[in-house]
C-alpha cells in the first residue's frame, strides 16, 4: 500500500502548513520578528489551557513537563498520592520517588478510571498528602479519568492537584481553572499536533505560591527563572524557534475554529473508531474510553505483535500496540493530529484486510463502505 498513515497516540501527523513552517529559514530568537511570535504564543496558550494564569514552555518532551511539575512543587520528604492506572502513572510515581517524595500509590486496574471516592478516602486518612498526581488520559490504556470530580475533591484538601494532560490538553475539554487543576501539562507531539520537543505547563495561584519556596533542587526547569525571562519577552534558554513558530500557527488555528469545535472533531474520530470497531467485532479495552486514543482488544489467539508488524509493513498503517501486560493484546489508535476522513476510512479498511490475513472472518469492502457512510452521515 502506498500512502503511509500514522495514527499513533503520538507522535501524530502534521498539518501541511506546520510542515511548511518547519522548513522555513532559521531566524535568531533575539529578533523583533521572533519577539512578536513568542508574545502571541504565550498569550494564546492561555486559551488552550483555559486558564487566566501564565503558561510556560520547556524545550523537552512531555516527561520533562512531568519532572518540572514535581521539582517546582515538591519538598523532599513530602507525601504524594499517585494514581497509577498504567505506564505513565507509574512513571510519574517513580519520578516523585527519585526526588525524595514519600509516594503512596493508588493502583487502579488497567482500563478502568479511578474511583474519586477512593481519592477522597485517601486524603481523609492522611492529611499530610501534599500532591495528588493523575493522568487526565492514561495513554497506555486509552482511559480518561474524571478530572472534574477529582478537582472538586482535592481542592477541599491541603493537597495540590497535578494533572498530566499530555493526551488531553488540546484534545478534549479540560478547563484548568474551572476544574480546580493546580498544575496542568501538555505535550507537543500529542494533543498539540506538533513534532516532539515542547512541553507546556501552567500553575494555579495556589501552586505558584508553593513553587516559589519549594526546596527540591532545580535549574533547567526552574519556572521562577522562566517567568522572569518571559516577562522580558524571552525564554530562559535558547528558544526552539521552529517549534514555537509552528505552535503559533496551531494556536491561531484552534482559536479560529474554537476549542469547542476542535474538540468535536476529535470526539467524532473517537466515535467513528468505536462504531466501526464494533462492526469488526473488536471490543474496547477501556471502560472509560478517551476521545484522544482508542484501545481495541484483538481477537483471542491472534498474535498481536505480528499483527501490528504486518499492518505496518504490508499496509503502511502505524498504530500502537499494548505495553507490559497488554503487549500483543490490544492496538491503540490515536485521534490527535492532522487526520482527514480518508485517513480514517483507509485505516479501518486496511485493519480489516490485515485481520482477514490473520484468519479473521471479515469483509473488508463492507467495512470500507460502512466507514465512509458513517463519516458522511456524521459531520461536525
Ligand atoms: C506520551 C506521554 C507521556 C510522555 O511523554 P514523552 O513526550 O514521551 O516524554 C506522559 N504522559 C502521557 C499521558 C503521555 O501520553
């Protein structure tokens, strides 16, 4: 098959305009031209985060944003409640331990969302908890957590609510201020629709106060330094000019479309995937499926690792498999980035063809027709 399709839950396909911007001649980051772009980006990021507070940028992957959230709020020895419902929850809990926190894990069965009452109970039992860590969407299981309810509960406690929104911020509605989120993180190659290399992070006033005196050593991710530079119209270290120029485009475009409509487009892709998966007899892995990525359970007995290889090699479709205990058992289809209806129809068609190759009884042409009919009938 010719045209390759990348529907991973990050990195994602780039808008043609973004590709063009990324190939523009380099300019220096201390120029009037770049100053203007940076100022606009810092302003428009507030819209993306739905916050009145400052949004920071780090030249790092999403994990750098997770580290920044910790080093800017944590004192060594602090008690932390980490909601662990998959790979990324585990990573954040480990990170907090590395920085000297006493971490209490609230383990959630993979594919399920955390019960907010469990969090309330943990906070009542231990009033020393300083931070609560949670993924908005746990990408490894394609599961979204009830951030709104968690925010209500945590805002009544002494703890700060830190949310890894790397596959949520920019993909579906997660209004930072309204939902009492103290720290929110986004990542460039996921919901922000750019290449890898930027993490974005915002703090509530409550979190910022704590950050000003937090005792964990920090340098590169010291947001006090970053704020000072931003106030002078600069970034603390060299600015990744191409990424910020591309971010400027993405943010301007989202503002034009409006967040509301942008979220509807992702919801439509998620609904489509769930619907056509149902036609293909593939079940959803998550009981709280996210709009940014869908995990489908492969038929029992099918070798999922080989299946994904074949899908990639023969059909030029890149989706992700499962990790750890889910290796070979699920595939994860991303809904973020530049995705046209053709990409979605083709993905489902080729998925069906590949399933057929593996002995599954399925009619790929029927799936193709159903797919394009569904998309035509469900416009946003
Ligand atoms: C991808 C991802 C990360 C890690 O981001 P990197 O850019 O790979 O460092 C963290 N959390 C979630 C929820 C993610 O999806």
